[in-house]
C-alpha cells in the first residue's frame, strides 16, 4: 500500500495542473460566486430589504467581485506561473532590446560554462567512470613496492604472486597478466597485435563474461597445456568477419596455432600501463610449485572479499610481504606490497592535473559570473527608472527580484546551450591532439552526466551572476529615483563600491590562474632545455617482433640480428644502425649485479642498474659520447674476453673517484663470468627528461647469454627518418615473412610523447584558461572604470573648474584602477600560496612559490589592468568643465 | 458590546472544517453564515476571503466539492469533509487547544509562591 503524498505536494501539483484548465475553472468560480450572491440576496429579501438594497448589501459583504476573483486565482496558482511566463516574454524583449549587452553576457557565460563542461567530460570519462566489470569497486591493483629505492609500483614476481594468492584471506581471488603482443601474419607481412598473457582466472576475477564461447578453464595456464586464446570483439569483427562459428577455429600468433575458446565482450579490455587495448588473451603458462621470486613479471589484480576494506587488505598484504622477506631474503628483502583501487591505478596520472584544471575552470566561471553581474549592475543603473515605475505601480520587491532572476536564467541557459557546443568542440580537439590512441580516454565524451552537470552549473550561474544585481537593483528608493535623475542617487554609490569589490575579486582569481600557468610554462621551458644526453635528430627507433617459435634460442636470434643489422646499414639514407634492449624513454629494465671489490654485498644494498644489450654502433646512432676507454667492437663476441661499458652515474656510484675502465663486475658470479669494463659513456635521461640519471650497464650483443632478449633498433638517417619506415619493413619481411616491425617512431617523437606531451597538455590548457581569465578581468575593470568616469563627470568638471589639470584628473582615475588591481594581485598571491602544494606534483625545476614567476605575472597583470584603466581615464581628462557643470 | 473581531489568520480553515463536520455538506454561503452565527455575530467575515480558503483546503485534500441544489432549489457548490479532513480537524483542534491552554496559563493571574 502506498502512502498518500503530503498535502503540500498534492496542493502544488493541483496548482500547476490548474494552469491547463484555466477557462473552465474561471467559469466555475463565476458560477459559484453568482450562486452565493443569489442565496445571500434571497436571505436579505426575506429579512425585508428592497431588492436593490439586498443586492448592494450582498455585494458589499462579498468584498468586491474583482478582488475575490484575484485572490482566488492567486490561490489556484494561476498567478505564479502566469507571471513567470510573462516575465520570460518581458525578459526576452528586454534582452533583444540590448543586443550588445545580451551578446557579451551570453558569450562570457558560454565560455565559462563550456570550459567547465569540457573539463568535466574528462573527469567524468576517467576519474568517475565506473570500470566495465562486475562490482568494480572491489577490484584492486597490487604492486610490489621497494620504498627505499623509490620503486613504488613495480610488477610482481610469479613466486610472490603465488604466495600472495595462497596466503591471503582478504581477496576472493587474484589474477596476473602481462603484455604478450604477438605477430599475426597478414599476407606477405606480419603485424604486431596487442595482447595479454593472463592467468586462467583473469576473466573470473574481473567478472567479465565472454559474449561467445567460454573463458579460460583452470589448468589452461599450466606449462604444456594446449594453446588456447580468447579474441576481442573488434578482432572477431575485423579479421574473422563476425564468423558465428568462430569457437574452435584457430588463430596463428607468433607462428603458432591457438584454438579460439571464445570472443570476449567489448568491456573486458584491460591494458598494461600505457599500452594499447588487448586484442587477444592467451594463458600465462607457469608452474606455481617452482615459480621464482627474482624476475618481476606480472601485473596483479585482486577481487576483495565482500566486506573487506582496502585498508584491511593492505594491512594483511604487508604482513604477508614481511613473511616473504624472511623466507626469500635474497629476492624479497626490502620489498612490500602496495594496494590501490583499480580505477585509481588506471587514472593515477591524470588525477592531479584534472583536479587542478577543474579548479581553474571553476575560477573562470566565477570570473565570467562576476563580469555578467557587473554588466547587469551597470544596466541596473540605467534601468532604475523603469524599476521604480514598476514598483510604484504595485510590484513588490520579491516580484522585481523574480523578474530580474528570470532574465539571468534566460542568459545562463542560452549560454549553457552555446557552452555545450563549445565544450563538444574543445573535447574533440583535445582528444585528437593529445590522446588520439590512448584507450584510457575512450570514455571521454559529452554524455548525460556531463549534460546534467552543465545544467547544474547553469543554475549556479543564474544565482552567482543574477542574485546580487537583482537585490541591489530592486532595492531602489522609490521617491528618490523618480525624483532625481538616474545619475546621483544614493544606491549607485553602494552599487559602485560593490562593483569595485567584484572586480578586485576577479583580478585576484585571474592572478591565481596566471601564476599557475606561469609555473607550468616555466616547467615546460625547463624541461625543454634539459639535455637528454643523446642527439635525437634524424634517429628512427622501432621494435622487431620475432616469433619465439622460429627463434627459440638466443644463438638463432643473434644470427638473425647479425643479418638484419647488415641489411639495415646497407639501406640508402642510413648512416648507422644499432640494436638495443630498450631505447631511452621507452622503459627501464633493471638488473642486479656485483663488483669484484664487493662480490657479496649485504642483501639490502645490492647494486642495481639498467641492463642494455647493444650492438657496437648503438652509441654512434644516438651520439652518446665516449668519456674513457672504447666502444664495443665487432670482435667482442662469444669466445673473446667478456666486456661491458658503464655510464658515468654507475661509475660514480660504485667506483667513486676511480677510473672504471679495467674494473670487473658480474651479473651473478656463481652463474655468469666476470666481465671487464672497457668503456665509460655519458649519462642519458633514460626514464624521461624530468628523471634523475640512473646507473646503466651495456653488454655487447654478440656475447651470450642475454639476461633477456633485446628487440629494439635505432638507425641514424641522413634525411627524415620516417621516410625509411617502409624500406625497413621490406627489409624485415625479405628476411622472415613472419617477423614484424612495431611502433616506428623518431627519437624526437619518443621524447615528445614520453616526456613533453603531458606537460604541454597541462600548460596549454591552464594557459588558455588563464588567458580567458585575463581578458575577462580586463573587460571587468574597463567596464567599472568607464562607468565610474561617467558617474563622476560633474565632480571631475568641478575639480577642473577649480583648477585641477589634466594630469591631476588622469592620476585620480588611474589611482582608482591601480587600487583595484593592486588589491586583486595581492589577494591572488595569497591564494596562490595557499594552493601551492597542489601544483607541486606538476612542476619541474621550479618552486610552486617561485618569486620570479609571481613578480612577472603580477607585473603583467598590473600593466594590463592599468592600460584598461587608461582609456576611460583619458576620456575623463577631456571633460569640458562648463558642459559638465551645466549638466548637473 | 465591543466592536466585531476580524477572523484570525489560519483559524478560518479550522472553522470551515468544524462547520462541515457539524453540519455535513454545505455551500460557501452557508458556511459563511454558520461561522458568523456560531460566533454570536461577534466575528465579521469578509465572504470573499472564504473562497480562496475553500480552494486551498480542497487542493490539500481536506474537503471535496460537487455541485448540488439548495433547499429552495438554487444551484450551488457543496463542500464536504474528506477522511483526511477529519484527521486534519482532529489534529488542528488538539493543537489549538494546547496553544489556548498555554496562553491561558500565561494570562491567568500569577499565583504567589
């Protein structure tokens, strides 16, 4: 049984509904009043009155038909809605009468609302997006973490993963996954298909059900299990023509056949950090009994048990980690576990930026509202007589405020429509120019949530931009405004003070945004001026993807690399070609080692370096300078004395003050030979321009064994490197039809993408917002000073008549502008100091309270504000005292 | 004999409800007359104010109306109490009595302690 709605709701509904039965209800009321009169008249006649007297008396007691009808209709609700409608029509007429004001106001608000909607689209599509899995809030990403060395989020060793999984009580289950991109042969060439190698429970943990076929079964991930795969929906559509009989057919990856178990639904795509969306999934073959704790090999996700909090899980995982430290000190000493929500993990990088940008657009909207409020206040001045007249004719104050708010709503909602169009455009441009292939942003668009947000913002806008002017303008003293001319009434002084305060606030907000933008610009400049340690011009890098099937062992690979490097060097336009494990900026490959001086270091201070296998010409391709000793030679091969090259940071860290050439080191003296350092090379910012130098170890590719397979190449070209992409592809497929080239990029592109793109996004966005804020603030101060000059014309005339010179008048007006700008800048500085800590994570080699930036931005703002004041001030100096005084 | 009192704000609704409870279905004029008579002609009711009040009560669901014929065969709109109206009358009566009792205590000659 449903309870009846409360009486007031029912009444409100009926009042609204009565709008649509207006005429019928009006007729009914007349009939009812008529019958009342007749009954009363009959009574009066019975009491002995004459018929005319009886009627007069009855009418009198009813209190006037017109008034009764009005009261009745008021109660019926007709008036409220009817008058809103009339206000709307009247407001529209008012706005159309002042196209200039209307255009400026709508445009200003549209900028503010549009910027908010655009940035909110990003927030909604990333930070607020529910992950497309079952109960996504219980999905947790787990990292191996080594706080002492600052490795907060490391992938996990299979041994640790197995122990975590078996020992914990917080998670229903844990799954591991790792990139397994493979070659798919298409005609004469092969393409690299992004894919993941996953433990068999991967889909169960995510809670994703294949749209066709079945997920992996337990045991599919044991070594020696038959090859099976799930494919993505898009692969199924594009490569298999949506074949309904796909289950049971096979797909050839890296020259091996995999039986297709099913097609994953479009929402089970999980990517590795920064990687593309997976197109297929194959089982990650491992034996839990012999899994090692050395090699960090898996991303790990877990599904929390119902009712277990993230903090509780983190607590338990820490305990398990400390057990593992004792059990496997050689590998796990110093390592702990970091757990975070999967969504936070996927959006961690953009969070601080988006939060700051959200704040920035809020500032811009505030400034826009202040400007429109100001415009309305100055219009209120000229509308005083109209408003005074209306209130003299019986409009009460709330009625006048309502009228003015209706006009503000018209402005705000038109602005919201234009702002949404603007936001759609901005989002498109930003996605195209910065995140074209980044699947993390695929959910960013103007959806219903963004539209709802836009509506809310517009409502806020109505009150921010309309309430103050409505109260100020409606509170006019009747007699004084009707009597006096509109110029010098008492309220205009109060209004003017208020406008000054508003513009000061605007100036402060602009200062805050400009400081933020200034700091980001300095960051970008600082980053650009970092010497990467190599010469990125005319260098092409790419990955070579060979199937493990044909090149099972390292000698086979080595032989292929020999032939391939020879082919590359012979290509026209190639000056030198080199092999490298991973080019700088494209990842870090850490490995432990020992020096002969300290062959058995304590477990918690094992030396560690980036491990690179290179061909002799690699340093020439990158133009990394040789400091001491020699580069590798073609003769550094299996059978010759094992050699290595180190960078300056490694030499400084492990052989401080000594010549590294001639020193000995080993990856593990029990297993691998001691190698002699033959060369010292310059440092490279391997992990990004904003990172510190790290120790690096280089080994010649012809001396096996490799700790892991190198598969990247770099070539130095005489012209545009990208023009060589096709001949490189051809060279590969001539050697092996199943081999493929992946992600060909110039070194300049690599640096831009990996080290500069995010910074430039931050800088361009905050810079644009600060620019808008500056323009709006200039318009604001210009408006206020102009208005003030026109108000003070008689006063200025008087001053000039009493002997003030033009410069005196100029000074008078300028000082007014200066006061506003000065106080605004100070407020902005204060606000910037308060918000400094939020900026710190986005900055590089510049402090969040950098005095130079503050000073420069403050100076810029003051100058621009003064210029905006100067124009009206000059008009003031041209006041003719005679005219001005007569005017009074 | 003093001058006539105006109807207190908000008490009109209570009087209407009570009248309808006592007399059953009644038209607007009848309600107005009854209120005047019950007050011993001490209250002067501006009949015009009655109709918005009736509409409000109807909107709130405390009374309902339909057209009918008076004793001398005139067409008139008759109002009657709904079930919600009965409850509302009880509630308002109780509240009014409480208020009146409190005021009584205030206005009673103060006792010596």
